[in-house]
């Protein structure tokens, strides 16, 4: 019995193929993956598959880049593209996915069955992989991720500027490194005006643009050398900086972003992606690889309205809402809009509601996350209360205990 994986943000294509099961010579087992970023887990846990059917959601440059990586990793699995329109990419990009067929949706049932049966037949004819004796490489000086499982990717986004994405990304990176002891990297994907290096007072020698100049290198080579293009903060957090020249941003494509993030998450346990306030193709490429997506807004009407539009757009893109976390930043009283009014507009709730705090400006001037510079401040405690939800239960308990307000001493209660 053949095994078919259908990869698309919706389940329509998978349902069509399931409805045709009785028309195959032998009914296949069909698995649907509607969360693009989870395809690696599905391939590893439910595979091997004979055929991967890529739906319309993969008909972008970043989607094709992802399919190329899958094809290179699993050459014995045959791939069929089922797109509603020609991808906005070069023919070379389409060919490099290794697909054996390209179907134009809507497609006749007979054509679908014929294509998938042919793909399954070719998969069964694939030769067994050769066993190659290798010599173990010496242990590298830098860290290695656990096993072959890629790191966890958290992307910080917003519809408007000034919401504090960089502030939140740098603090979340510090928080994860502190409480898990694992390796953390921030990728500054605000390619024109990235501020991660400035916020942490770093002077990177290289940037993401420099890393991508290794054009002749394969993916494993980029992964092996990616840390050479980073700068390390005093807290132990690594940073892959945005380009120095804004004009270089135009030369970085969605497939480039996919290559970079794949390389970074195969070297680090946690990857934090700081993005510009826009739904550009490069940002969508990061969304495709993200395990959690933080969406930020501030307490003003334009920002709140744009957050609503932003979330509606993500819904139309079939990005799983269960993987979205909302953060309201710079919340103040007496600004003409109440926090309760805003929270009622978003029934999914806010993971954190953070006040405007002078400690933030001070921490930025110090080049240190506020949670490290002022751990007992209100904003640090409120952030920790939301961020701890990504940790294990045991670590959550430890954060809660450390985060509890300290009892006032006698001097504070009664004066001198």
C-alpha cells in the first residue's frame, strides 16, 4: 500500500485525493499536513512516504525552496505539485524541487489518480540507498543541536512599527537561554532597518547578507559555517545581524531566508526571528518555518486596528491560529482607550499586557535586555509570566517562584 503525504494549508486537496481512493489499483494511505512548519516532524514521525503532493500554499518562492530542501533530504520520495496557478518563480526554481509532475488545479479526477499512481510506482522502483562507511568527524568547538531535530523557531511580528518587536525578541532570547541553558540565536530579518545589534550595543563584523554570499556552497556548508557570521552578546545569545546597507535587503529573497533559517535552526536550540512591520514574502518565509508566532500591538487605535487586519490576513493564509500569541505593549492609563476595550476585540486573549516602563529605555542604553538589567521590575515580571508558557511545567514552577513579589523588609514597612 502506497503512502501519500498532502502538504497544504487547507485540507481541500487531501479530501479530494481521499475521495478517489477506490479508483487506485490499491487504495493508498493518505496523511494531511496543514501546518507547513510541521512538515519535518510529520515526515520523521509518520514516514517514510512514497509520494508528497504539494498544494497551492507551496506555490511561492519560499514554498518551492522548502520543497527543494525536502527533495534533497528524501530523494527516494516522489513529489507532485498541484497548484492553482503558475508559481511566481523561475522555471529553474520549479525544476529544482525534483517534482515529477505539475498539476493545474482544478484537475480532473482521472488525471489526479494517474499522476499519483505513476509517482507511487516510481517510488517503489527507487534503489536502496548505498551504505557508505564514514569516519567520525572530530568534535567541533561550537555547540551542536540535539540529534537531527531542528531547533524551535519563534517569530516576532506586528502590523505597525514601534510596537517593541526587537525589545521583545531580545528579552525572549535572554529568557530562554537563562531558563533552559540551551543555545539561542536571534536572526534580524528587518532587512532594511534592523535594530537588534543596536539594542544590544553590538558591532557585528558580518551580517545575514555576508552569509548568503557563499553562493557556491551547499546547504551543509552554510550550516557548518553560519556561526562565523554571527556576533555573541555578553549574555551568551548569538545574533545574525541585518544588512548594514538597506539596499542589500532587495537582494535577499524568500528562498534565501529559508536557507538561512534552516541553517540556523540546525545549529541552535532556539531561533528568534525579528521581523519588519510588513507581510513581505521574506516574512512569510519565516512564518512557514515558525513554531510560534508572536503578534504585537500598542495601546492606540491604529495599532489595534492593524493587528485585527493582520490576524485576518494570517487566517486567510491558513496559518494555524493555535500557534499565534498576542502581546499588547506600552499599555498606559488615560490614553483615550481602555485595555478592557481592546481585550474584548480579541477573544483569543493576550499572552502578555506590558506597561510603558522607563526601565526599558535604560536597558537599551545599557545594551542589555530589561529582564537582565532590571529583573525585579514590573515589566520584567509581567514578561516572564507570559514567556514561561513555552517552558516545561517544572521550569514554569521555578519561574513563578522566582517571579513572586518579594516581601517588604522592616525598613521598607516602617521607614528608618
